C-alpha cells in the first residue's frame, strides 16, 4: 500500500512538506511514522447500472489519516484523475488543516475515479449510493464524516445521508456535512471556503498596507470556491481581472462583471463559450498575469519550478489544496515580493463551517447565517494571527509556520495517548 502511495506526486509532495517541518520540530523518527502515514485506506469496486442498461465499474477510495483527537473529516471528490495516492495526500493536508484551525478532527479524503460531467443525475445517484453502502462499516458521525469536494455537491451529500440513514433505521444528518439546509445543513456552508479565502486576502492586504479597493485579482478555477471568493472580493471593491476553469479563461485589465460571470456559469456550466467580456486566455497564462492577488482555486500542483519565476503577484492565496509544488516553494522562499497564504490556512473556511454543521446536527440546534459567519471569521482570525505571529517570531516561511503549528498538535496528541498495546 505504501508503495502505491509513493507513486503519487501529490503524496510525495505532502511527505516532503512534512519531513521539512518534522526536521524543524525535531520529531523523533518513531513518532514521524505514526504522524505521517494514514491510519486506514480503503479501495472499493463500485458497479453501476448505466442509463443504457450496461454495467460500468468504478474505483472508489477513502483514506482516514488519524483518529487521535476525534473522527476523521474530509471531502469526497469525483474526477477522472482520482488515485489512492492523491486521496492520501489530501487526507494528510486535511489533518494539518484541522489541527491548525483548532478542530477536533483527523483528516480524511475520498474519491471516485469518474467523469461526473459525462454522467446523468440518476447514474451519479446510483454510484454515490453504492459507494456509501461499501463505506458503511468504516464511517459514522464519530468515526468518519464526509463533505463535498471537486465534482460533488449538496445533492451528493443528501444521497449519502439518506443511504446511511436507511441502513441504520433513523435519520443521521451528522453523517455528512455540506448537505442541503432542509436536511440539517448549515446556513453559509456552501460559501464558507470562498468567504474564508476572501477574508484572509483582505487581512493580508491590510497587513501589507495595500487597499482592498482597486486591488487586481486573478483566479484560476471558477467553481464554488473561486466564484464565491471573486464575489466577496468584488463587494470589497477589488477588481477581478481574470478567471478561468477547465475550458480556459477570460481576462480584462479593466475588471470583469463578476455577477454576470456567475450567472453565465450557472446557465452554461463552464466559461468555454463566453465571449464579449474580455480576451480569452489559458490557465497557464492566467497564472503569469500581473496582479495584486493570485488565487489558484483549481487542482493541486499548478505552480511549478517552470512557472513560479513568471508569477507577478504580491499575494499568492492558495484556495486549492497543494497548488504549489515543493520545487516551486523553494523558489518562493527566496522571493520576498510574494506573500503566500498557504492552503492549510487559506481554504480552511470550508472545514471550519463543516465542523459547525456537525455540531449543530449533534445538538439539533441551528444558528443563523450571521452567527455562522461571525464564528467563521473569529476562528480564521485566530489561526491567521497564530501563523503570522509564529512565522515572524521564528523567521519562518508562512507555509512552514502553518504546518509546524498543525503537525506539532497532532504529534503531541499521539504522544500523550501513547502507543496501544
């Protein structure tokens, strides 16, 4: 299993990040093994009856990184490139993110190797329910709680909740987060990650004595996270000059009409046919635009040793998981002109409000969206202050500071609990 993990560039990258910080923290080798590698990993076959009557077989994965402080928590993604190693890396990053944010969770991640854009709603439902059924022995409100991720949404979580609830014989809304409000979802959950990104971008602009109003924003990835971040920053007076998705992007140095873009994507599902708002650009060209804030909000490993020298941003806000490779990071460490808001901090808003949703479901007591947002910003502010203070005090790169705080909490928890038997 470990050999398969190590074949994944994402998992190797996560391990390299871990080892660098573990060296700084002087974590003993025996404790490193327990802190780095996943507690559990599952591979399941998912037979699905397709609309044409044929049966297709899909591979599903779930990795639970550690359960030392509470249940594991993490998203479920549907994408053609999903692999066990990628899921394991995402689970590890989620562990650090939860620890940094002060949440009583270990990290987890799941995925199914498929192309949801080529599947009908009934096919997606049948696949989701079968995957959930295969996972039932290994998930639960106090074992492992799933949430939406790339290619999944509120409806996916509703199907999962229903499948699990039918199995146990009573409604269990706390088995997933990111579900519809009508089924026990939290107000503000869908927008939480994007709102968190926008909040931290504004805090960093403030710290760097830069004005939010008029700041130039470029966003790679115009899905749920990127679009909400764009909308929030636009409301603060920022100028969103470029956005993109898997079909390419659009660029206008005078600023784009964000609300019109969101309406267009809701109707057409992508930016591919959009014309008239600006110049067409590629995802690669977007990363190299001159801007104040660059927000990679798509897939991992987008900023590499080959293109990092071409970045012309003051702030790199990592809304995606693992968008910057280790090699690119080594170069960014030497670039005082680029301030990095690392992914484990920048995109933590989603899991923070997922935690709020889980707590509300356990209590059957729900908060208003204003209460949720207030609690979100307070939690993000605490984490942001801790990371920036730690980085300044110890003269550390922002990513190293964030990971040191998160990893040290996990290592300390494992040390205190001991090794059984």
